[in-house]
């Protein structure tokens, strides 16, 4: 199981949200609620703190996408914390979604907070962006 189902980077041994910033750089953003040892050089934009770093300085750069079944229906798991999964409904049974207490509607989608213990067929697909970048930029 993964904690974050989005693009992430590991920089100087710590984990951040991440995104591409051109050919040779990646922006990293502090994860809210996490204390960081390496806090220098971050710029603050509202309640978010960003920094651009060279790809070569990253320990890892990847995206993990987690999917699971809950009560036999498919969900995209967004995050997991304290035994709870924040998830978006990936099925098309809107009556089922409403009957099972999901938040939202058929036009904007349904979300739910689910007990991790109730998830079945949990799958995590990892794409290693750092390895791909190194293949295209040897040396």
C-alpha cells in the first residue's frame, strides 16, 4: 500500500510532492504536516512551500497509483493515513454510489473515506521517472 497516490520525489532522504520543471529540474513541495530537516531554499506561496532542484540531486522521483475494490466496486485511492483511505469512485454505478453513502454526484464524481481493512484487490503501479530520465540523459 502507498501513502500518496501522486507524483513524489525523495530529496536528501526526505519525501516531497513533485512535478517536472523543464528538462533538468523538478519542483518539490513540502507535504503538509510533515517536519523537514532540509528546509532551506523553499519559497512560500500561500500555505505551500516549493523549491526547484536539479533532477540529478534527487534520490528518487516516481508516481504510485493505487487502486482497490470496496464492496466489489473500483476506487482510485488518493491517500492513506491512520487506517483510512481517501478515495475516488472509479465505477459507473451511480445508484450504488448514492446507496453506499459516497459523497458527491454523478456529474462531479463520488469520493469516500474508507477503512483500509475493507479494501480488496489493492494494487500499486509505480512509474520510476528518475530511471526514465537517466536513460534519456546518460552520464
